[in-house]
């Protein structure tokens, strides 16, 4: 896994070399570098990669020589691969903090972010940060999240979805639902306006449940946290994995948030987690104080059994991820870096290490963070239109 992180360093190194010498570099030669193309699970070693005007123009066996007009970068011992995506991000409240989020992701090689705590004004941020020649991560947006507190009429739901479509949001996020009727109305509106739904596996707080038939025939295209799978019976898991595969629905497991919450780390381990040097001293002290207070309050015995329980849950999730991988269900990757001791960008790398506990290949994990995310984020809508067409044809 260490190899992955070298990639990040090369991105940083190339950017700094490029900036220091020429201002803007149009021609760059990465000499004698290893290429992880993601076309297959092979690494192409000792390659020369030529980049012109921001595009790779050739990848050839390395001559280890400088070339006229090309800025030379010695890539010996380094790797290059497609950039990463974080498929579950909670944007901060202010634009200033948002710019920090974008920078922290960029230095970790993360260039695509899917927003899971939407606000209407996020389209303004997209305009500002995703300019044609900008280098900040690309934003994929949802409007304000639907929750169980939203007691909406059919008309209100339709105008919400219509507004989201008109403002070019990418999908609707569901956190929780008031009732099965809310879900049905939302799905009808999403089908009408060709909007994708993503978020938690739909569980209603009161009244009739939403049936699996309704859920798997809806515009849901991704479920978070292994919801609808983790904690369910073996039969239910097998059936739903089959439905996920058949309906081309993507899973975003988000292990890191639960891993931090499991309490398995000692205080000094928490302080040393990846990226913590970017957290202010005051914030870190607050986090530590609240962790110590909580652990003292519940007592040593309860604390230890809580960790054991959480570790058991994690083991169950790893088994499910293995099953999903074997069944060929598309998975995308995110740490859901929204709690204490987590920092956006850095946790994407930690999430890859956690997914490795599911005993799936490095190639599968990299696919989650690159190819599958890319296709999920850029093609879900097109895919949806195509499916509609197929339904019409049959
Ligand atoms: Zn979240």
C-alpha cells in the first residue's frame, strides 16, 4: 500500500518543480517512472511519460535521457496513476474552509468529491472553484439532504427535485425518510426529472416499510455505509447483493468513520493518525478532552466491550465487502471524514488500507477510488437515460 502514497508525492513534486522553473509548464517528461495505468493489474516499470498542455501524449520504455523543450523530472522509484475520488464528503460551512478542504484533497491526489451534505449555495462554489483551467477537485453536488423531519407533500417534493435539476445538481441525497409515501413521491419526481438518488438505504421511521422491490426499481444508484446489508441475515445479504448487481447499484462502504468511532485507538495513536498535523492545537485538545471524558464516564470494562463489539461489526463488514467484490458489484470509496480525528483527503488513503482488511486485491481497491468512481460520478445520468431507453424498447 505504501506505493500508493508515492504517487501523491510525485504529483506534489511535479507541481512544485513545474512552478519553480517556468511558471506554467507546457511540456513535461517524467523519466524512468512506474505507471499504474489501471487498464489491468500490471505495473509498467521504467517508463518515460510525456505530458503536453496537461495531457499525456506518450508512454514509452525509458531512455533515461533529457529531451529538448521538455522539463525533466526523474521519476526513479516513483509511480504515476489516475487521480483519486472521495465519494462521500461533508462540505464545511464557509467558503474559506471549503478552499482548505479542496487543497487538503489535492495534496493527497484526490481530484473528485461527491457532496453528501448539500446546500443550495454549493453551485456558487462549483462556479468559483471548478473553472475550466482550475486545478481544484471537481465537485459533484447534492441539494439539501432529505431527512425524516421533512414532511413534504407530493407537490413540494416535485418542486424540490425540479429546482435541483434546474440548478444542475448531480443527485438527491436521502439521509432518512418520514414515510414510504415520501420515498415513492420522491422517486416518481426523480424519474420525471432524470435525477439520481444516493444516500442511506431507505428505512422509514413510522408506518409502512419501503419494499425491496420499490427500492431496487427506484432511481437509487448508490447506498452508503453498507446499509441494507450489514447486520442483516445471510439470506437477506445474498438476495440484496444479487439485486445490487442486477440493477447496477453502487456501494460506498465508508469504513473509516466507524473505525475511528470504534475506540480501538489509544489517545496517543489518535494524535498520530494520518494528517493530524493539519489540525489546530486547540481543536486537537478539545477532541482529546472529549474522548478522555467519554472513556472515563463509561468506565474501563464498558469501554473495552464497546471496542470488541465494534471490531466484530467491522469484521462482518469486511466479509460483506469480500462478497460484493466477488459478485462484481461496483464499489466506490470514501472515509466519510466527518468526525473527530479525521481529515479530508488524508483519510482516503486510510480508507484504502481499511478496505484491504476485506482481503480483496489492491487492484480492486484502486479501481474503487479511480475507475469506478470516475464512471459513477460522470456517467450515472447518462446510464440512467440509457436504462430508460432499454425499458422503452422492451
Ligand atoms: Zn456522511
